[in-house]
C-alpha cells in the first residue's frame, strides 16, 4: 500500500496546521461551554450561508435529483437547506459528545428486540452506520449497554486536529480508534476474536468496493462489514442517530438479515447489498438528515 505523505504520522505539523488547530480549539471550547442552542444555531446558520456557494452543493443537488426524481425544485432546496443546517449542528456537537452522553434526556433508544438481546450479550457485533443525523452519537449506545467497541475512521490530514478528534471520541471506544489502513484489518479481526464489537461507517463510496444498487444505481460500496461477518460469524447491526431536537437524538438499530452461502463472493455481495438497502430505507424516511454531497455514485471518475 502506498502511503499518502499527507497522512504520514511522523510528519511535523506546519504553521497552517497550528492555525487550523487553534481555530478548532476555540470552536471546541464554545461547543462545550456556550449555550448549545446559541452555538449550534450559529454554526448551522454559517453552513447554510456558505455551503450553497460551494461545488459540493451542486453535487448534492444533482445526487438528490437522481436518487429521488419525483421531488420538485422547491422540495430539493428545502431538503438541502435542512441538510446544511444539520451538518452545521453536527460540527459543534462533535466537540460536546461527552456532554450529550452524560445528559439523561439527550438520547432515546429504538432497538428491535433481537438487537437488545445482542447488546445485553457478550456476542461481538459489527455496527454499520451512515452519515445521517449526528453519526458520532450512536457510539453512546455501546457505552450505555456496556458493549466494548472498536472504531474505524478516516485519518484527518492535519495531525493536530486528528489527535484532538481522536481524544474526544476515545471515551466511547475502549478497543481504540483505528485509522483505515492495511494494519487495521488485522487489529479489527483480533479485536473481534477478543470480544470487541466494531463500528464502521459504510454508506460512502469505496474505490475498492463492490458495485451494488443504491437508489437504483450501481454504487461502489464497502464489503468490509460483510466480509468480517463471514469470517467471524458475527451479526451485523445497522445503526443511526436521528436528530429530534437541540442536541436530542433517537438512536435506531436493526439486525441486518444475513445470507449464508458456500460461495464467499456471492455471500459478501448479497450482504453488502442488504446493508445498503437498509441505509436507503432510512434515507428515504428523512432525506434532509443524510449527507448528499459525496460522490457516492462515482459520477466524477
């Protein structure tokens, strides 16, 4: 695997990295100490003002029109405005995860009976999440149920910010947070064997993934969760946090029904498809809470 020099862990922070880090530390301080309604609202307003002027807004609009072609222009604009509002709030909430977790009124759980049984057992599970609502919040469920958890995440280019974000999330991942990479596969497999569950964001384009239908179009999707499930005979739980108020969320979780087949490729592809079908169902329920701006369908090469 070729190492991207921007992600070299031994690379020294640049002056720009320190500037970015200082600005983010200020946001983190405000997110924890200012009125949540005020600071989250300011962040949402800034995102709503700036994001529509960026290239990603056009892509989001194009993706939304393709995935849900029956929407009118006004309906798409409303969804996209609410999406940017949600992302603005998610930005500041990311620095207040501990406060959210410690607030007994911030999170409610809507779990199927089979998921509750798994959460209360020692059986390791593979949690697959999507970038909807606030996608950091579902980790709170593992802490509440006493489920030891490992996380897989995309390393941030700025090493100072990467460490800051890791330190904020670490409380909820007793098995550690592991950046995507060749060694992480070995660590995750070892962790599953030791009784840790693993959390994986599985809704974005994976350049090395399998093409499966997503909103009626083939989209490259990660096969990692389905492969782990086969190798470790582990269940897959789809999980999301839906925003229902100011720093208030409902966490939904369902067991993904898995196919078992002698043909490994057929099994992994089918179970990857089933994960994406669950995501598609959730996104349709409230399109404004999903992040439409990514190049999910590989339309730009």
